[in-house]
């Protein structure tokens, strides 16, 4: 909109973005700070994203580095439902770092996935999440899979006395997400996972409000890396929209996040912010049991460590390797 | 998932991605063609996107160039509801290029926007869309705005004998989108606009199925430029998910798309493809009446030309400038 076409002084003053400062980085790039009117968001998740980066996303030389959100705006969004304390309560682990495994590959039958879940749960994991590739496919339809996996995990829990919590992956539109969340909860899954940049941020917020007692893990699929900084999107914004735990690629794995990005993301997810419950960072993406001590020293105890494929690669030794992982996490001494 | 951990031969054969070929571009980049099993999508919009670019979006050195979708998969999605023919029917223009204006800036009251809409409609536009920044904000709440703007356009239509069709912008989660679509339709708006990468692709598909007779314009906010090629995302995929018209930044405007990208996008939106109705390309983003002839020679008659801010900048001459635009489009002689 050409500024010259805006004749209303109230609009010029209150809804036109204002360039606060421009800092020449000296490498051909500039950090530009722009103020936007909070009223332009209408207190809605999608419109907030639209104001922050909607059309700017079309300019491939622009990245969204950070956003300083006023208290009045943050309180219009639900924030985590369970938060760190609620997730810990679910699995009866008040202080130690938590653990998570993953069910995959897609293509396995619901029965085969349930068998893997059983053997992983015998290894005393805190959470077992569906791979985000598990949706509602013919080879393992959502309801059949969730019912069978939940039953398998309950069986293992009865045998170990430990509580492993199942985190099924929800997909589709809001009707489908709600239906799946209800089904999952009815079958004993106390948490679910969604990918907000695929389902849409408005769907995350709606699900959070409809199911205040459900733990929500969020997955970074389609969240990109380069255009909105991960600490802002995967840390702060997802938390504000309702995530209890945020999965992201740890440094030194299959993906390219730097240690500093990971540290900032973890802090954005869990540090004190507008009185919102802390959510938990879940570093993942090619992690191994060998890295447990290093990761715990890096992230501290307020974390969920997630090992997916590397545990599954253990084949017949799946339960043993999982036990090695969970034992190592539980035994880690923080210096 | 390490391939070594996949022991099920059916999974290896049917759901593991297969690298078909790798072409060294000679500039340090490679074009890699990967086959995926169609069954992995479960016939769902979000999961299709997840399979195409979910985790790959996290690698900032990977772009999604194209996707060759089999007929059996494309027919699982709704495609355009009205398509080009239906949009033309709405405004009684069977062959000539179509025109569109935009209501903005946000911050104006519903009454002020309605007044602009009235004066734009007197200029005999085919469509007047809300700016995608108009959501459900306190200064022009959705229902109040849509009711007043629709009434203003109807008044202008009664005076000119021309049909201008209002395209309000819908925002929020699927409940809100449905409510707004119903409200808009009930107030005479035959089309609506949504930004699928903000609302979520699954929401677009759901809206399309729920409102088969509503024209849907899609907006590229948050659709990026660099990571999924615009012809694939804004052209083909949005069309397949239900868009009747797709708005995108024309070359030589405020944004950086090249002429070739624009041409490919337009062709992806409207060319024969799996028996799906053609949707219409809507080049926009800083366009002016001066560019009408050049744009029509470039895109041909199967197009909606959109001029937003440049018309609004005319101030008291708004109707006159709009008439110049629509007269020029109607009078263009294709060579």
C-alpha cells in the first residue's frame, strides 16, 4: 500500500508499520526493527503470523529474526496446557531429564508398530511418539494403530511398573484433529503430536483450547530453518500457541542447526516468559545413546531426549538398547 | 530412519523413498529425483505436503523443484469448485480478461472500507478482494465489514448494471473459516479468499468440500518463494486442493519472481491437468494500469489482473482511475 494513499491519520499512526531502526551489519545485510500495532493481529494465531512474516516470506532475501511481543498480546493465546510440570507428572519423574523414542518406519502394520512399542516401553522410556510420517494410511489406519499401540504400551507398563506415555501423531483438518485427539485420549494416550506448520497454527491453538488436559508435542515439519529463526518459531511462538514440548533437530545430527540456535531455542521454550508455563525442548534427529552425557550437559535436566532410528536399528536388542539409553539418562550426574 | 533398521521387505519396497537419479548441475548443486509411494500420503493434503517437503524444509540447502503426481492421487483431492468457467459465469464475462481491486489499508473502519468498495465497484471491476491483512480486527470486525462492503457493492452494481463480485478474506481455524464463509455467502459474496500456508492446506481442502459452489481465491502469504517453487505450490498444489484463482506477485513489481516463474505458475494453474477444471492466475503486487497491455500480452486472456494500492492512491479520482483500468483491459486487442 503506497503510504501516500493512506489519508486517515488514525491508520497512519496505529496500523502502518514503523521502521524503528536499521543496522548495517557490514556484510551486505541489514537488521531492521519494525513496530506493528498489536491490534492488527486480532488476537488470532494465523493473523499474527501473517503480520509477522506473511508477505515478507515471499521476499527470499528477508528472514524473520525475532519478535518482541507485548504482554497484552501473549495473554490472548493459550500457552502450554500441561507445561513441563504436567508432562513430568504424567510419567512420575519430577526432576530428572526425560526420554522419548519413536515408532517407525511408516509402512509397518499396526500390529508390527504395536510390537515395537511394547519392546520400546519395556526399556522404560517416558514417551513414545509416532513418527510424524504416520498419518492415516491404509497400512496402519489411525484408529487401529492407536488402539493397538496404546494397548501394547499399557501391557509393558503393567509389567515394568514404569509409566511410558504414548504420543500419537495427529493429521488432517481441525475436524480430523479433534476426532483423533478424542480417540487417542479415550484409548489412554495422554499426549499427542502435531506439525503446526502443516496443520496450520490456528489448528494448534484450537486443539489446545479444546483439550486443555492433553499434552501437545509439536513437530517442525515444514517449519523450515532459514526464513524464521527457530528459537522464535519452534521455541516461543509454538509455546504461546499451546505446545507442551517442541521437537527440533539437535546440532551435530542429520540437520544443520548450530549449537547456539539449539540453546536459544531451548531457552525460548522453557524460560520465564509472561507468566506462561515452561514447555520442554526435545532435541532429536539422528541422536544416539553415546551422546546422552554431552547433550545433558548442554541442555541441563529440563529436557526430553529423543532417540528414534538408532534404537530401532538395534533389532532383537531393542529393549536392551532402550534400557541402556534410559539408564544412562537417569544416572547422569549434572556438574 | 537408518535403512538397516528396516527389515520388512514390503516397507523397503513400497514406502522407502527411492532415489531415481542425481544430476550434477555443475554449479555445486544437484537435481535429485526421488520416488515416493502414493500410499504414504493417505490421500490427505497435509500429509502430502509432509511427504513432499516436511523434514526437507528443515535443510536450508534443499528446495522442492517439482512433483509429478499420479492420476490416482490427484483424483483424491477436490480441485477447483468453480474453475475459470464458474468465475467467468459469476461476473458475466465469458472470454475477456478479468479484473480485480483490493480493499485496504487495514485500520480503516468498516464504513470507510465500504465507501472505497462502492467507488471501486462503480469503476466496473469484476472482483474486489479484501486485502489479506483484513482479518477480524476490532477496527473492522469481519461480520460488520462483510455486511457493509457487500451492501455497498450491491448498490454500485444496481447503478452500473455491471456485476462486481466481492471476495472477503477469511481467517482463523476451520470453525471460523466455515462460519465466515457461510456468513459471506449469506450476504451475497460469491467468492472468498484464504491464505492456505497460514490456515493450513487441510483447511483449504475442507472448505472446498464444504462449499462446492463458492469461488476460492488463494493468497501467497507465508508461501515463501525460495524453498518450494511457486509454480508447484501456488499453481498446481493450490489448484488441486481447491483454489479457483491464485494470487501471486507479478514480475517487475514489489517482489522478486522472474517472468519465467510467473509464466510457469500461470500455466500450472490453468493448463489441462488430470481433467481438473482450470483455475485462474492473478498476477499482482504493485501493478499499475500502465502495465495492462504488457501483462495481457504476456498472460493472454485467461487471467485476472489485480491492481490494489495504485488505484487507491488515486484518492478522489478512484472511480475514474478504476474505469480507466477496466476499460483498458476490456479493450485490449490480443495479437
